[in-house]
């Protein structure tokens, strides 16, 4: 419903391919290593709530790729105490605040004991890392939960708590008649600048919903069932503020335009409030230590609408290294906007260069991209976070197929650079689709890297070549990159495929590859939120 309303139905086919019914090994390792999980469920009155379940090493295990065994339950006083029963719909968000990684898993509780429960996986998928504030955690020994209080209205202290938050978690869900893989509970994350959640009065709060990856899990659930739960965490004290109520969505009022980057507004009418002091023994440090100042040293036009920006450390020191394919979170101070504007862009240079390069497409309504293109000049200073992301080479020796369209070429540049410098001679196919030569960024750089190393095969397809483009010189074929083209170019059954581009492009390619027998574990996709 949400995709149809917003004209992004093409994500559905892509989502069918990347939403799995099991946990890949990488995600099993991720969830079992976390110190806490965000868990959404319903209480005895069918009201959604969300909480954190913490535990020491070994609290979460994964006996198989369809199961998480969780040796923890919501404690006394928690809104979800005694709410998890066999068959309960459960939504789990695994999130690592220090690295901004996250993965969502939805399913049901199976066996439930006095100490924990088994969770049966029905759906799992990754998420875009935008708006996650970096925080490192530590644990207080001997910390016991404090008292819980309940009410139907927010106190002055709770209003201040919410008004200064930069992060909260959401529980939403829907279960209709019959069976469907889309039914169940979902736990999600929302983040922004401090104060992005506005308390309208002691019974209502409102937050802007920003551009993301167009899954619309939370928004879609609210359209079908307006009941929702919110969790605010005091990261310094480990305290919880849990809310449940009914949500409504403002799609097109004038208020939305007042909030830079907002796509819609969501309001929660509160039914009940639960506050628990020191609910968990975890504490999270400020994210200040992870900020690094960068100086722009090069600005290079790459095509009609893409420009590269190269940054070095402002203090001349060494930058944190990154894995090829990862992205760089940056913060821009834009005149007229009171808070820094945060964006995440894939790094387009290779690692070990002691500098970061991002290649940004100018978007007609993009606040950040327009500022970068029109106003940021060499010598300017910006802030960044550490590079992060899971779109990285899965093996050191396997054949690679790098497939991109449009600005999706950026992480492929980083991977190709790393491959060009490595020892060995594994085969690599670099397949890219662009509109025409004027809209084909970094073309010459790709050819130079390919010519410097044997075993790299480049194929470029232009969907709308102009008279200035020369077949077999600028590009190799007319049309779009699709499964038929890949089948014609690649015959290596051991290859790993990396795909980045528009959601419809990724969905169609993944469906074709799986139809030809390529297993999901060999197909890697990068989710881009709408650029700004």
C-alpha cells in the first residue's frame, strides 16, 4: 500500500529477492555476537510494545539458519513481561550502534521457558544505515533494574527525555485472516538530530519520516493496523521509556515542508507509558569520539551529473582504513539549516590510499548533493564517521562479477581498485549500464585499472547512446544490463555477484540469477536510500 501510494512499487520485486526466509551465515554471526537485541511483541491486550533484551556472550545462539535461541526475557516491570508465548509474533532488530550495522528478523516464538525462548525465522533483511548515531557500549557489573512506573500521560521529565532524543525504536505489525509471509511484528529504528521527535502535548508526539530504502515496513504496518509501540533509551543510565498507542500519518500537509528531508509526519496518540530506571546493565558512551574532521583536497567532475570529492584528515593524520565496497557517513554544515545534514555515500576509491573519495550524483531536490556540487570547494572542512557497511568482498580468491547501473557504480570502483592491486589472477567481470557517454562517470578510470591487470573483463551498455558515442569505443552494447546479457558474458558457476543500482534493476537481476541456479549466498546487493 505504501509503495503504491508513493509510486515506488518497483521495489516489491527486489524485496522478494532480498527478503529471505532464513538467516545467512553472516547474519547468524552478527546476531549471536550482539550484547542486546531490540524486540517487538504484543501484550495480553494485543498492544504493540518494544524493548531491549540484553545478555552476556552466548545469550543468543543460532542452532540452524531458521532459529535464534535467546536466553533472555523481558524483566519484571517491562511492558512485555510475560507477553512472549509459544506462537507469539516477534520482530527482532539486531543493531550495532558502534558500526551502524543492522539487520531485521521477523517471525514467531517457538519453545518458551522461564529463562528464554526459541525464535523461528520467517523473514530477514538488511537495512540502510542512515540516521544511526554511533555509540560504544560497556556493561556495569552488579547492576539491577530499578522500579517501573506506569501512566497514561507523559510527565515533564519524560517530555524532556523525548525532546532531547536522537534515537528511538518502533514496534508495529499486522496479522490478517489466513496466512501470509508479510504478517507478524516488526522492530525498527528511527534516528535524527536531537529534538527530531516533537512532543505535541502530554498525550501526543510526532516525528518526521525521512527518505530511506522504500521498504516502508513500519509505514505499511501502520496503514493496516495503527497500533504502535515506541521505546526511548537513556543511553547514559540504561533506562527505558516505553509507549504504546495509535499512530497516524500526515502525507502532504504544509508542516512537512518545514522539516528538511522529511517525507511525511507520523503522530502517536499515547495510550500507556511505562518507565523503568536502569532497565539494563548496558551503558553507551557519547558518539563524539567517532567524529573525524576531513579537508576537501580535490573536486573533479566525472560526468554531466556526478562529481568526485577527495578528502584527507584535517590534522594530517592517518584515516581509518575501510573495506572496498563500504560507505562513508558525512555531516554537512549547510547555511540556513540549524543542524548538520547527515548523508551516507559509498567510497569510490580503493583502500590503503590514506584518503576518502566519494562520487556524488546531483539530485534535483537533494539538499546535500546540491550543496556539495555548488558550494563545497577544496579547503573546506566537513565531519565524518568511520566507514562501515557489509557490501564487501565475500572471499579472497573467488571470481567476481561486479554489476552496476547509474550511480551504483561507486562501490564497484572501490572493489575493482582493490582487485587490481591484489596478488593473483582471479577472473573479474565489470558490467555497467549508463544512459549515454555524458552520464557515464569514472569510465576512463575503469579502463585504466582493467588494462593494468589481466583477467578483468569490462562491458558497458548504454540505454540511450547519442551521436557522440562510439560503439566498441565508449560502450560495448546498446540497451540495458539484464540477465540475458550476464548469461552471455559470464559462464563461471563459482562467481560471486555484486549488484548495485535502482531497486527494479537489482530485483530483476537477482531473480534471473537465482533462476539460473546461482544461490542467494553468492548474490550480494547494496540498498541505496533516495539520495539527497
